[in-house]
């Protein structure tokens, strides 16, 4: 079964990930999001949910953490594996594992010290966001940070090259900044110490979009 046939119709992105065309398709890691983990000791282990090729797992492992990266797509996992092998000496580690984080039961994992989900769940309708948030909380030890990056106000730009089109999902969900923040607030009020920060992001090939990203952090109970 191809990975495309297992993906929901609100999800377009990543299916066409090709490291030879756009190796850094999702742009640089966001400093605000990385900052959320700075309180953890370097012996901590972090689960990166739908972690892709390791945009966050790489800097987190470089900072000394042990990162378990869950993703459904072989192309992303292959690149994550290569990135894991290229970590400098003395770094932590990245363990890429193939899992469908929406459909699979993830309760076989021992709880992690922290969890992260970026570049993914804001494409989904609210009920799916709620379910994944609950899974992330269950994957995280009490007192551990649960971090979500949520892109809102996504605006596709005109490309200078007329043959290039912005990659967009047929039924992807578009949250305004206010809608995204309301949803995150309603979720994070179920756990402790929620903080939200805001940043602007601009992506080139193959997305050609700009967005206002909310980084949400709270602590599992
Ligand atoms: C846009 S990428 C973002 C990757 C990474 N989190 C980042 O911020 O760079 C979205 C990722 O979600 C993965 N994905 C999509 N559906 C998934 C699912 N049901 N289970 C696990 N991963 C999934 C894709 O394969 C892709 O790697």
C-alpha cells in the first residue's frame, strides 16, 4: 500500500518530499520552539511526532538529547536516518521509527520526558487535533513539556516561476491566528503552565507560503 493511500485528504504535504529537490523544504528550525526544551537535562528523551527528516530532531540531538522520531513516510524516515548517522561526536541520538501517529496505538512506548509536534497538525480539523494532543500528553511523563507548533493565517504567495505551484492539500484546514490560538488554549487548559508565543514564517519551494506560527507549550499532568 502506498503512503499516499494511507494519508487523510487534509494532508498533502510531505508526500512529495524529495531531498534532491528541496532538502530543507520546511525551512530552518524555529528558535522559539527549540527554546522550549532548554530547561531539560541533556539526558532527557524527546518524542518528535510526525518528525519528518529531523528538522527539529537534528538540533535537539546536537544539543545532547535522545530523540525518537515517529513518521509514516519512508522518504522522510530515510533522510532522518541519514541525518542521525551524520550527527557529530558527543551529540545525542535520533531514532526514526515508522508509525502512523493518527491511527496507531502509541501506548507501547514508555513515556518520554517531552513531546513535540511541528509542521503537521494545523492542517487537520479540530477533532483530529484534539485526538493527537491527547496522544502527545499520554506519551509525556507528568511534568514534561508538550510542545506544538501551529501555523495559522497561511497565505500562498505568487511564485516568480510560472511553472511552480504552491503545494496545497485539497481539504487542508486553514486556521486564522485567533482560531488557532483559541483551539490551543482550549487544549492546553487541560494540562499545566501553558504559554504561547508567535513568530512569522516564510517558506519557498514547494510551499511558497507565509504564516503566523504559534508555539504552544504546557506540562503534562
Ligand atoms: C510538513 S512535514 C513536517 C515534518 C517535521 N515535523 C518538521 O516540522 O519539519 C509533516 C510530516 O508529517 C508526516 N505525517 C503525515 N501523516 C502522518 C501520520 N499519519 N503519521 C505519522 N507521520 C505523518 C509526513 O510524512 C511528514 O514527514
